[in-house]
C-alpha cells in the first residue's frame, strides 16, 4: 500500500490521514426506493451506525446531474485497520433485539421485498477507498488543520 505510506503526514501530532470508503450503485429514482431504503435503514445501515470504528457516514441520493439513479455511501475511518475491524458487540446486540422476520411473521413480505431489491441493485456496486488528507479538511463546519501555510514561529495563536 505505497499510496497510504506516501500520504502520511509528517506531523504526528496533527490531524493526519483518514480512510474513506465510497460505495456507489444505481437505483431507479421511481418505484422501488421506499422498500429498498426501509430495508437499508433497518438491516444494512445499523452495521455502520453502531460500528465504533466509523467516524462519519453518509447515504447520498443524486439530485442533479447526469445520473439520477446514482446512490453513494460514504464511510470514514481513522485508519485502514479500522475499516476492516467490524462492528462487534453493538451490532450483535442490535440484530439480536431486531431479528429478521421469518416466513409467516408479520412484516415478512415487506422484508423479502426490501431484501430482494437491495440485493438486486447493490449487487452491481462499485467500491473505492481513498485517503483523506485531514490537515486541509473541513468537517461539520470546523477547520481540522490550518488554512494555508502553518505559522513557523511556534506560536499556536
């Protein structure tokens, strides 16, 4: 992984690098989005929302441009290792408390419809993994590093 090594920040005390996983796929804008997103909300995203290694997460739907079908999922981690660490106990607890309905249960048909739509459209997803250079980042309206060249006089003001 030479790109990861090349992108490391020289300042160990600074904001460093984050690993960002971007997943994209196409989902037609009409008709099947409700069941798809309900399944994603209830069965897929808890793995991200509850994962203690996920720093930031976004599910984005396309609203303007050439491909109205595009969906983009963005997940940010502190490191490459964190990205592969898994959710662990928080997710086990969630899925134990919220098991998938079984055939004959209330909500089973809706579950199957959502699962089948998710599998159909997500099966052709594209994965990209990026390094985010945090010394020039702005997150939730806050500047993470410095604006322009850092002061060389040692004064932190």
